[in-house]
C-alpha cells in the first residue's frame, strides 16, 4: 500500500509543505527588499527580520527532515541512507545559521533600536504602519486600507466592548459599513456593489488581507463572523445564480438584509457529502421545494433573512452528487424555520445558531445552479 494512501502520511506531507511555503514566502519578501527597496535597505529592521528568517528557515528544515524520517521509519535509522544524511545535516546547518536564541535576541534588539530612532523607520512586524513600498500593493489597496481604517476607528472601536457584552452587533452597523464602501466593494455594481471604494479595481486577495488586518484591531472574531459573514453567503449567488436571484440579493449586498450560509449539520460538520437536510418537490405544487432537516454552527443564523443552504435533493447515499444549493427565505416561513442561539466560547457577536427547517417552502426558482450539482 503506497504511503500516500495513509491519512496520517498525507497530513504530515501537508504540514511539511506548509512549513516550506511559509519560509519561502518570508525569504522572497526579504530578497525583494534587499534588491529593490532603498528604504528597507537603510533601516535596521531589515536586519532584524533577516535574523527571524534564519530562525524560521532552520526550524523549518529540522521539522521537515524529522517528519521525513518518521515517514521513512527504519530506513532513516540506517547509516548512509539519504534520509539519514538529510536529517543529520540539517541539524548541523542550524549551527551555521547561528544560535536560535542569539538570532532572536539580536532581532529584538535591532527592532528596539529602530523604534527609538528619530529617523524614519520600518516597524518590526506591524504591517499597517509599514512605510516601505510593496510590489504587491497598489494605490487602490492603500486607499482602501485608509477607508477601512477610518470605518474601524469611528464605527467599531468605540462600541465593540459594548457589543461583546451584549452578544450583538446592531443591524445599523451593516448599513454604515455599506455606506462607507467597505461592505460590498467586492460585488458587481449592477447589483449594489461599491467598487468605487477600491477605485474601480478588481477585488483581489490583497483587499481581503487589508480588510482582515483592520478588523483584527477590534480584537473580536465575532465582528467578522457577523458583519462580514456575507462574504461566504453572497458569492454562490453572484457566481452561480440567475439574474433574478442576484436581484433578490441586492438588499443583502446593501446591508439591509442578512444572508447566512447553512452547510454544517449536527451529525455532519466537515463531512458535507453525507449531509441529510432534505429538499423534495411539494406534492401539491411542483414549483416549490419542501425542506426538512437541521443545520448547526450557522454564523448570523439568528439574524438571517435568507439561508444559502446545502440540501440533499438526490437519493440517500448519493454523496456529493446528490446535493443542491437553495436560497431559503425566512419571510413566509416564519412558522417553518426555527432558530436558536448557540452560546459559543468565543465570537460572542457572531449570532451562531441551530436551524431547524420544518416543511420550509422554497420556490424552485431559488435553486442556485443545477440540481444535484
């Protein structure tokens, strides 16, 4: 049986790849600064981060080599085998890289020296105050960052402690987020998107990073799980929905209504292929589905006006090939949809819920994409 057929081996390979990729990204960033960025070259924080990178590289090498020896088992114990040589030599290379304790201490001392300097300096790790130009960020990115920062400063930071105590983010905040452009900048303008907030640029992952960085200043994971959870419920409609469905979601894009993504179930969290919440054609009116079943851990579930729900429309045991995506409206189903708040260890403002569908009626026209696909 090939080693890759074992789940534990696949997990080890994934962890090894994660370590290599993160170290490589760190190295490439520093290489770029060394080659093209005069501001970085003139600041001691570049040296401080080189020290950190050396520690990250040696620790990463040792981790990958150790995992490789675990995978190879006895072969790594036999002197002269390649895996034995690699494991032995990376430990020696860690010495060439300099004592980890010394490298870490030098890094912090250089960072403190930079922070006390009266000249323009680059922060140690604080992304939001980085003065150095980046090959990744355009003026549109920087302008959006200023816009999100202002929104966080004025509309979130003064109130987040109160919201945390109340386990609630007021609906008015959604509309304020939309008005200032940060709520819907990623969506098409014809359906209410605000790409003017990103200077008409195409939304990319760097805009996402900026949004996450700024929201993180509030120190509340629930802010994103409530205020911006629409970033996982709206995209299926935008990418696969009909024009009428996209129009239906325009109030959601504008922050006037809320849509929650409903996938996980009590028995099937990450095992989506086996979910059991079922949708069948109404025997009295084939233009409607009747939905029965439960969903659990649904962010913004208690607030939702719509549920973008994965349901079983195929035969029992049909797996992923028997699943469809439906827009399930709360309006008209008030007696057929029961929501109850789940008190969570964190993310207190996320409105996490258990959802029970009891013959919830859904127009067939609310099917997103093709049935069973």
